[in-house]
């Protein structure tokens, strides 16, 4: 089914969209972040993720976006948390109301793209997009991210 751009944009304004986040953790207690090269938040760091396609299973969307954005094939280990970018929430998304489902993942194979890097909690970048500082805090408080000097 094809929807013209005007209708698609209107639908984006009227209904929440479902997205996924791949929280890719290595054996050192570091998390993988991607530096965006497109708007919105160009030049900011974020967790690999994006919108779920029609008829796509959530875990398949996680694997697809991880591969597209990082170059890595990942194993989805477990569900982590739901993030709700509703109006007046602690999170903000410039494209409206997004419900993002975060999964813990581990890297299996592949070559990291140039704009991708693992970070410890204490060395994580300060210029994060989409309010994802909260994601790092949540991972840290849940015991997944190491603090390194």
C-alpha cells in the first residue's frame, strides 16, 4: 500500500509511532552509540534504532537497525524498557509522539562503521540527541554500564 507524502506527514502528526532501540553492550560494560549524520540532531550521539516497519517483528527491527547503523550483526538478549516520548514527558522527539522499545543486545560480528563507538558510562558523550541521556542513566542504574576513570 502506498501513501502520498502529505498523508504520511498527517498520519505522523495524528498517531504515535513505534520505534526500537538497540542497546548494544560489550563484555567491558560499554555501550555502542552512533553519531548521527542526518537531521534531526545531526552530529549528536544516539542509540542505534528507528521505526518498526509494517508486519516486522520487534526483534527483527532491532537487528535490522543495528546492522544498518553500526555495521554489526547483533543478538537480542532481552527486553530492557519502554520509552514514551509523549508531550510533556522527560523525553522529547522532534517528530512527535514516539513509543520506543529498548532491547539489550550483544555484538556478534561485523565491522564498526566510522561514526560508531563504544563508551563507558563515565566517558559517554555529552552531546546526545533525542533526550537519550535518560537511556544511559537507566542502563547505569540497572547495572549494565561500568564507570571507568
